[in-house]
C-alpha cells in the first residue's frame, strides 16, 4: 500500500550525494531501477533524473529490511539513511559508484505494475511500444539527458539574445490562413460559423508587423504547425527559434547568428566554432554537392562533364544535353572493384530518385575500363572523360544525364549514401555552412507557374530586380540564407521587402491580383503604408538543432511527446473523433467517405 512521505524532505538528488557526504544522513527519493537480494543484504539501485545511487538494507534492521523485500522495478520510494564508503568493488560506470546509503527509514510512495519494456538504456524495444508508453520511455537516462540539453540550449539562446538587445514577444497561435506554403492546420470558430483560424506555420507576418511597431529586435521560442508528410527530421508541430531585426542587411543577421552559434556550442558542448562560418552560393552548392544543404564533412564532389561528352557517341549523354540537361559524375575513389550487385543497387537508388538510369565506369588496376557505355564511345573519348573526372586506377565513376534538377537530386543522394557506406563521414565533426543567394522563384510543374522559393516577402537581390520586369523569373536571386550543419538545414531566413513597389512586382510575378494580395495580406500591406524599416530575420528549427547537438538521428529523441509518421499520437490516440454536439456547435458536418 502506498504511503505518504510522512514529513520526509528530499535533501539530495541521487548523484548529488558524493564522498563529501560520507557519514551524513541524507534523504533521497526516486524509482527502483533494480533490486538484488543476497539473503542478509538487499541492494537497490535508486534512479532519479540525475542518475543512480545504491541503497543498502541490512537484515538487522528488521521492519525496514522486510519492507525492502516488497520492492520491485519502478516502485517509487523515499529513503533516509547514512552515506558510507562501499565495502565491495567500486562501480566505475556510476557517478556514485564508490558510495552507498545504508537505509534506516523507507517509505513506499507508489507501487508499480511490471512495465511493458525495461526502463534502461539501450533496451531493444519497438518504437511503437516506446511511444505508446512514452511516459515510461522518458524515464530512460538518454532521453532525460536530451531534454535537459534542450532546456539548456533554450536558456543559453535566451540569455545571449537578451544581451544582444532582443525582446521576447509572443505572437498568436490562432491566425488567418495564408497560401504559398505547406498545408495549414485549421481550427473552426464557434462564434463565426463557417470561418476558420489556422495554426501558425511560422510567426512570419507578426514578426514583420513588430518591426513596423518599432521593436527593433524580436525573438520568440515559437510553436509552429505544418500539415505535411513526416520524415526523420520533421514533425507536424515543432519549435522555432524565431528572430527579426530592423535596419539590417544580410551581413548583420549572419554576424549575430554566428556569434550565437559560437557561444551556444561552447557553453553546451565545449565545442569551438571557428568564425567566420564559410559561405557558399546556392548555385555552387548544387553544382558541387547536388544539395542546397550539403554535408561538407567529406569530399566526393560532383563534376560537370557536359562539355567533355557533348559530341561523344553515347546517345544517353548527348540526348540529355540536346534537351537542355547536363551530364555530371561522381568519382568513388578506390571502389573500381565494387561487385556488380552493389552497383545495381546504386542504379536502383538512382531510379528511385528520378533518374532513368545510372552510367558507370570502373577503372581496373591494369588501366583498362569496365563500363556500361564504353562500347558507344571511342577510346579517346573515354580517356578524356576519365581525365575530367580525375580518375585513377581502382576508381569507380558514376554518371547521371538529365535535367539539372534530376541530376543534382540523383548524384546528391548517391553521394550521401556512399559517404555512409564507405564510412567517409567523421561523426565527431560539426561543419557549419551558410548557403546564400537562393533562387527567388522555383517552377512548379504541378501548378504550371513560378512559386516563391521562400515566401512572397523575400527581397530579391537589387541587381536582379530587372529580371522581374522582363519576366525572366528564373534568373532572380533572393537575399535569402540558410545555415547548414552536417548536411541538415538547421535555420533559414531572408531580408524582407519593405518597398511597396517591389512588393507589388513580387505579387504580380506570383500571379496575385492586387485584390487577392490585399485579401490575403492586407493587414501587413496596410501597416507598410505607415513607415516600415528595412528588416530581416531568421528562424532555427530547435528540434533539429538539438538533435544534432545530442548526436541523435531522429528528432523524436529530443521531443517529449512526438507524433508518428501519420501525425498521430500513439499514447493519447490523437487525433480522435468528437461527439455530434461539439460538431453541431461549430456548424460542421462530417462527410462519410
């Protein structure tokens, strides 16, 4: 039967007890991790969020010893006793491995059923089970460490930004739905039948309004929502470290954020981030790595061989070039003897990423070639191609030929896959990179029109505004920037448009009529009539940033209560149906399909 604490007050967390407390009375409380009954002695490993502490019960203590016999895993207890030096072997794996507490008072505060999986590090438990019983999963030390690290990260960010003159302001979570982005989560209004709020995808418009209001430097740890498909680094609800600054340009935003990252990684991980962080244009990133978030911890860069093969006899190469595409390759050093089965898997992967196929050329140790296309090219053409790829004996050359977008996608994915397979990536490195000068617009085959790559308020580079006027939207570069860490975009932002004439051009290029633009964004456009400063901002994905800092591969490991792939919560069974009365109050009818 559960007892009360009966006047006991916790004096220490488990790992706060140390050699300095030997001979002292302490009171500790927590969960039973493990019990070992040796007949005359019972040992209990007590666990709280700080770690483990060994408790000892002696048969000479009668009642307390008998009560200790009842203890099972995950019972919640309070124990009072004296700190002693361990008689037996020291446990080097425990922070408290050289001490123990001889207990003279024990309270069983709560009994526990046998948990559905062991509450311990590295227990091989299916993720579905872990998430169904997330409150038990969160007792595991690595998740407690991750959430503590997350808390430390936000505390450090708030402290740094406050010292830089930023003001923390909360913006609404019941907003107006806007297009030009991911799908909104909609919230019906009872008071306004047939009308809906949207949960914010970001505080973008509000933070721009705050610049109009003169707050100069704003920051918010903001909850955001996007109704989109999930990946390992994506959730339907997530947290942004959101900021906006007035009277600044790109270099000002980059400067404060470089210093923030340097301070954050030093304080939390004792890692020195070297400044300035390298910058690379979007075009260069795509050409060299096939990605706008390149992992620069290893080489194997993409090589453009279009000019080398434009007149060769291989129709796949020349056909792609004639259709406005390119031919590019990867040199996989030392893998010329890769088995055909493995090469075929790479070919399948290329097809899965949009390619019609993948051409390969193995350079044998004797200097001869084994290739899927050699018979279509002369020896001289092959030699020139190998030379352009810096090919040496024992190398494997892989080629994709198609429109740039497909070639980048295919070779970028292959590069990352091979980097993992061949263990070329130093997992202990933190490689930061600014990617700048993104395209302002991207073409949508689905909608048959240009869309804003970021959002309609991103400022084009001044020298490219002329291309908007001449309807050459593909040439317009944006004053946009992403901060990339180890091949993952951890944050992004842009300089915003603050001139009414440029904003009108932007809306027109995106196909908005003045009326449609005003209907969607009228409150912002009206605010701009009353004096708006030049402003720019950036937002980090906090979950993704903490994932990298903790060394995890999935953001679910740094979120207390995450969703699964279909955006549901296995623990609470959300989303769920609601009763007819609630729907009636909201004037909503459900169509059964």
